[in-house]
């Protein structure tokens, strides 16, 4: 089931977002944020599962897989934070949004 979701949904979405970004499609940026979020969250969930398997003594758990998924989770989360950071920066007003803030106007607004 997980393989079907990955290969049937996530991979095509990632490819489409990548192609859309290369071509400058207006929808591609939003799609890329969704794909980046997926790639940041899924490895963290898999790493948590691998750690839980190790702690519970599951015979299918391997130290190598736990380390691999942990490193992947860290790398992809850091990448997502770097890519999402501009979304959380305060926006500067556009020139058309700047109102008349001359000293005289500011004083008259305070006198009301």
C-alpha cells in the first residue's frame, strides 16, 4: 500500500512540480511546497518507527536502517526549513500599498 502511494502519487507529483518549476508554471510553486513538506515529514515518521522497533527489540529492526532514516529525516527537514523560511519573513509593502505618511498627515491623524 505504501509503495503504491509513493510510486503512484508522490513521485508523479514531484516530477510534475519539478517540470512546472522549470517551465515557470504559476501553480508549480504551491505544488513544490506540498512535495517538500511530504519529503520532510515522511522520513521523520519512518525514522521514529525505526527507533521504536529498535527499542522494542523487533527482530526486523536494523541499526543501519535506523541510522539511515534518521540522517535522511534530519537532512530533508533542514532542507525544508531552508526552503520554507521565506514564507515566514515579514512582507514589505508594495509601492502601491504605501499610504501618505508625511509628518503633517501623521500629526493630523493623531489629533482626531
